[in-house]
C-alpha cells in the first residue's frame, strides 16, 4: 500500500504543479464557457486538503440608465458592471487516499445574482456538493478516480453558469 500511495502522491503533485505552473484547469480540461470567463484555482491548504476556487465572470448585458447623468457617464458606469459567481471549496483527501474517497466541502459562495434569482446560490451549490459526495460514497469509490478525475467530475456537476444569465 505505501508504494501505490507514493505513486498516487507523485501523480497528484505532478498534476497540481502542471496546473499551477503551465496552464489553468480550464485550459487543461479545455473548458470554455459560452459567455464570459471561467477560472479555477487549486492551492495546498493544509496537508491533504486543497482549496479549490471557481470564478465565473461575464459582462452584465442589461444596462442601467441613470436618468440624471449624461450618456457618457452611464456608459462608463455600465462598463464596470459584471455578473460573477465565486465558489470556494475544500477538497479533503481523507486518510488512506486513494483507497478512501475525497470529501468536498463548500466554504462560501459570492455572487451578483442574489437579488435576481429565486434561490440562494450558496444553498444550490451546497446541494450539488452534497450530491457529489454522496455519489462518491465508499461503495462507488475507486482508487482509479484520482484527484484530477474527481475535479473534472465536480466541474461537470457545477458547470452550468450560463443558466443564470437569463436572470
């Protein structure tokens, strides 16, 4: 078990070094949103725990019209208005990883949609995180599902930001 664990650890470190040095996770997995930009960041938080940050940003398409301001100032103000979603998570590689599953925990969600959506995005992404953890329960977990693939699976679960653009 220690030999296999060492190989997995080196593979994980190679992947994390590659995405931090050479390319972003979005480029690595070739993930491109239809509108806006998408950025993923992974940092070693504490031994065996990684902080995973997802940032989605797009230009706010609806223009605000400030009646008492000249059109030029309205345009300048509107150029700074962006929609965004920032999700911070902790990925916990439990003792015995890769033979034990990863646990994803949501830390916080910041967004510019709060006044326009009928749901709170924190609750929404917390539910998705709970579903992801449940799907990766000990009965479904496989050592072949390394951190890179688990990340891709999680990204696939949350990558539907364009749905909120209609609000």
